[in-house]
């Protein structure tokens, strides 16, 4: 694969299984055995919080392409970067637009309390609702392994909120929305970054109607860079989402870092290039 500055990129791909343990194992392999120059990933903020310190200690640049937890990721150290917008950057504006459109005054909130991303999303949502003078009538929680949310949703729906607000990862999000509709909730649902996936829409189906979520990528943008990205994805047979766009951009950023370092591909060279 070509890169700016004449360097060639040798890509190694591993699955972190969206867990801290596997993320650590993958990072150890990349850092110590494969001797990689840089790492793109991992997917979840929860995994990043555990694996990124290994890269920081070894002096390996990391570019997170989907880590959106507001705090703690880039604070790990100077070798940790990201091109993904945090929940704190996206949710307030999205909620403001949603309120202007829907004119809701009350909300019921459901969030995952065992994951860095979903908990961080909840904290931002809570503040955004307060700043918009939206009264939270009730709050319910769930854990990532859960698959039945009927009790929490029934409790929230009984309060008759103007909107249902959910902070969840994609798999949980689709099931939550589907079960909410099955229970008779026909009102709007506001989600966080975990809803930004074609997989969510596919899995939720008709239940995804009236779901609103902020995104850091506009698929309809006519900007040349976006059109080039869309063409590349079409050629590859990929139905792109926000995460595809951020991953694609991440490769371009690393290529630019190499270019900025004079074509050098050492770990410290790339780190220096990222800072320019």
C-alpha cells in the first residue's frame, strides 16, 4: 500500500474482540513481535484505556479512529492520538438540534454503566439535557452482556417522557430500540455514537425510524475528499459508515505524518510528524 513520502505501508490486522484482555494481547504482539511503527485502533474506548498505556510506555504512536470517551484517552500520553470526535463534541449540538425540531421538555434516560464509552456518553447527555432545560424524569441502567431491557424500558415509558435518550454500543442499541417499539414506545429516541452504524439500522429495521443521532461524518458531502473516499469504498464493495470514514482518514493522517518527518518511518519519526 502506497503512502506519502514514498514509504510503503505493511498492514497487520488483528481482532481485539472489543475486550480489554484481547486488546492488551494484540498490542503486545504488535509492539514486541511485529515491531510495528504505529497502531490504528483499538475500536472501543474501554479497550483503549487498557491497551494504549502499553504503546505509550514502548513509544509506539497510536491513532484512535473511534475512541469517543470524552476523558482519559489522549491523556494517557504524548504517543496517543485520535481523529474521532468525542461525545462531548457531538452530543450537545445534536441534542440542541433535536430539541429545536421536536420541542421536547422531558426525557427518560437509559445507559450502559459497565463501559467507559457508554458511561462517558451518559455523563455528556445528562449535562446536555440540563443545559437545554430538559427535565430527566427517570434514569435506568444496563450492562453490556444484557439482552433483555423490557423492565427498564417499561419503567421509563410509564413516566411519559417527551424523548427517550440512550447511551449504548451498536449491538445493545439495536436491541434496545427494537424492544422499545415492541413495548409501544413510538416517540423519538436520541442516541450516542454507538448508533452510528449501518449495522444498527439493519438490525433495528423499522424500529430505527424516529431515532436521531449526531455524527462526525456526512455521507452526502460533495467535498472532493469525501467523493474519493466513497468511490474507494464502492470499489472495495464496502457500505461505509462513520467508522470507515475515520479509519480511512486515519491512514491518510499517518501517511501525512511520515511525509512531515521527511519520509522516515521510525516510531519517533511518526510521532514527531503527527505533532507537526
